[in-house]
């Protein structure tokens, strides 16, 4: 609802937490607050847009589910599955989690006006088989040679983080990043890979390089050693059968049921210390 914070219900609560942003991170944060905080905690979520969900946008056209942003989450990230379980996913057919279906396993990248098959053998965004890459029409001959060079490049031993985009270009080259990895990454994060932390998104890729001396060698070795995911064997990605915005709808319903104040279309313009807490100023006042 719109309005000033001073007008929102729950002034008798023992504490007040304001969550800035109504994308999946903000929604999940507000949901988590209700799980771990005192029962009388007052929670307000402020979103600049007139809708919740942020980059998650799902369209349903002529029986097709079309994602305008991210289309799945990683099966290897336990909190994604845990959040869905907490929201009751799996209890009804339309909110069942599904992996990649074998009969629809093909994926394409639109490049220079043509649809190109993604080469088989991609694991955790990384090509693990050189033969499909060599046959692919997506990479130039030089781009393919640059991917194979990963087998010869020394591992970076320096400590510290780097961007996901910078890491992949360093190991596999610019073409592999732009035409193979970035399209897959965008389906998960819908963000600029040069602004994403490697440690926060795919720490196992850096560990693969450090431990085995190369990215492709490390990913192949790690895949052989790791057990298959329990929830969806063989599928690295999961999504609600009815679209990823089912997560947003379920979270919004849960927050409204718990009387969380949802302030939409009213961006926060400033955050400043005020006594023992903070004061959040909104564009529309209050």
C-alpha cells in the first residue's frame, strides 16, 4: 500500500525494520525476518516500482510461459530449494519445481540474426567437452582455440575476488563469455556479469581453477566427485512449473498475511542515522 511510514499499522510493535527493494532479495529478506525475529516486529518493505519482483517478469501467452528476466535458479544453491519448501511449493501441481526436461533440452543463443544451438556438455556455465564446442557454429575458429587454451593457462594464485565476467574472459576468452556463458548467466541473475562477484555467485569455479590448475579440468573433476543433486538428478537448474514469478506471488501473499506493510511506487531517497536507529525518507514524503 502507499502512504507515509507514520501512518502504517503496527506502531505498538517492539521494533521496526525497513527493507529497501521489492525484488526477490528484498522479498526473501522480509520473509526471513518474519521467521527469526520477535513476533511483534514491524516490517515495512519499500519498492520504487509499482510492482514487486524486480527483474523477475513472467508472461503467459497462448499457453507458453515466457520469462523476461531470470528463468531458473541453481539446484546447487540449497536456499533456493529451501525457500520454495517454506512457501509450500510441491503441494499443488502449478507450483511444482521442475528441472530441464529431456525432450526440451535444446537451448539456443541468438547471435547476429541466427539461432545457434548451445553446445552440449555445459556444466555450471562452463564447457566440459571440447568436441561439441569444436562443432558449434556459435564460436569462431579463434574463439574455439581460445577456449582450449584454458588447458594450458596457469592458475591465478593471487588471493581476492574478481568479477564473474572478468574471470571467464581470463580463462576462456571474450567470445566464450559473450556467446556461451553470459546468455546462461543472464537466465539466472539477469545482471551485468562485470558487476557480479565471482565469490558470491560461482565460488566453485575459482576453487576449480585453484585446485586443478584450470577451469575446464577443475569443473570436470568436481562433477565426477560430487553426488548428484537430490531434488532433480541431472538438472543443474530448477524453476516453478508455472513460471518464476510464482515465487514472487507466494512471497507477496505470505508478507501480506503477516501484515507486512508494502509501500509501492514510492522510492527511498535518503537513509540517515536517527538516535539508535535510522530514518528512511521517501520521495512522496514521510
